[in-house]
């Protein structure tokens, strides 16, 4: 059987630009020599690296805009409140910190010192305990029941510490970037909470505050 040679058209080398005739066995050849092949592959690698850097730069810019342009306080507050409720559930505290009645399905993370006027300690877990929604919504100005609940559940020293949070962290100010970064930490704490052996809510709140790192 007679083999017929296929006529190969000349090409321009992708590296040096010189005209060359590709091999009969490699019609897809785009460079004229080994040196040009190395040069061409290096050029492709550098171009790919440049594209990756450009994509990373765009993503970093998008992330930076996301971090700095949005108010992440509400998101972090929601996560912190949920962590506080989970701690109480983990410790098997079944009553409202305010009225001492059994907690219902509508359980709130109730601040001992309200966010309004106490922005500096709004994320401090020692200031947040589970309550019935009625107490959190309508008894915001009443502290007697809440104070009694803290003392009964923990101690008078615990109440004294909570009372002093405003002074201890008076100058606390958190940037939007800090708040954004803490959201991930709180979410991890929520996932890890079931593995904790302690059943003391005050200890777990203190430990979680340290891990989150907003109140050092």
C-alpha cells in the first residue's frame, strides 16, 4: 500500500515569528524549534499567571467593598444572640432569665443593658441571656427580675461583673471590618458548642467572649 504524503502548509512561529514547515507527524505544531517551544510555553504561563493575579485583584476589591460598605452589626448581633440561646440550651436552662417562667418557642436573646445607649457592650455574651419574647419586648425597662435571675443562676458576683461591663469596656469601638471577621468565628463557636463539656453558662459566655476577641 502506497502512503501519500500530506502537503503541510507553512506557518508563522508563535514565538519568533519566522515562517516554518510543521512536521508531517505533528500538523498542530505552532513553533519552529525547541528553543521557541520553551519561549512560547513560558509566555503562556506568564499570561495565565497575570490573569490569575488580575482575577484575585478584582475579587479582593469586591471583598473589600463588601466588608466596608455594608453594616454587618445586625448580622453579628443575630449570630451572637443565637449563640447565647444555644449556650443556655446546652446548659439546660429552661426558664426565662427575667420572669423565671418556662421558655416557650419564642425565645429571645435578651440584653440586660439594652443596645440603645449601650452600643459598646451589645455583643458581650455576659450581657445576653435567654428570655421569653414577652419579657424582652415589653419589660425592657424592668431590671428587677433579670437581676434576680442572674443571681439565682450564677451569683451576686456575676451580677456585679455584668453591671460593670459598661465601665470596663466604655471605650470599645469596633470597625465594620472587625465585625465582619467576627461573624465567622461566632458561627464556628455555634458548630463547636455541642462538644464542650462545661454546663456553666457564665463560664461558656466568658470563654466565648475571649475566643471571639471583641472584649479583651
